[in-house]
C-alpha cells in the first residue's frame, strides 16, 4: 500500500483496501490504511479539511501509522502539494 501511495496511485490503493476490508472487516490496521488513503485522495482533490478528518480517523484505528501523523503535520503547516504527499510514503519517510 505504501508503495502505491508513494507512486501516486491512491485511488488504486483504496480500491484494494476496500476489497481487503470486505474479507477482514474488523481489521483496525486495514481500516487505518483505508482512511489514510482517503486522506491522500482528499488532499489531491484540494480538500484539506476532509483530509484532516480522515487522518485523525486513521490515527485512531492504528497507533503505529506514522504516515498519518507525518501527513497531519504537513497539512497543519499548509496544504502540501502532490509531490510532498508522495514523499511521505517513499523509503525513509516516518
């Protein structure tokens, strides 16, 4: 998933996560990733408030989701561009 997000393929990642959630609906980790991916899509669509709410949900579902915290910091500092968002998911990020 992280690789897809780093490559800018958030829509594809969310579709895969939606499929995985149908098989494992109680998985907090999958749900956290789903919300994280939804936040990336919202940022790419210029919807920072929606992104913040999705990032907060992601963090609530999975405490180990450092990417959500990193993105939340970026958004609170100003709306990041698409490259800054992808950079969070590349090797060495959080």
